[in-house]
């Protein structure tokens, strides 16, 4: 399974393909060790998620931004 390290702006900083036996918690530990910083500091800078989760999250946020851009005029009732 592919895990990604994501910054606070939802950008992928690093990706790693780990075998399916790794959990998200173990992938997170992998990235903490890779960055060689304290876990508290790590938590303030990055998130670890699967590549699929990141794609879903990015799609949802883009859809919301598009809706906010066009506003309510798309919701006009049909006569």
C-alpha cells in the first residue's frame, strides 16, 4: 500500500510503497524516523495517510472550492 506524507497545505512531501501488512500507524512511525524529529513536532508539520485517502480528500476540497466560487446561483429553481 502506498502511504504519503502530507504537509499542512495538503501537498505530498514524500511517498513510500510499503507492503500490505503495514498499518497506517506503522507507516507514520516510518516517516517520524525518516524525518528524525520529535513526534509532537512531526504532528504539527505533517500528516500520514494512504494515497487513496489523499486523493479523496483533495477531490472533496476542490469540489467545495468550486461550489464556493460559483455560489448559490447554481441552485436556482427551475420554473
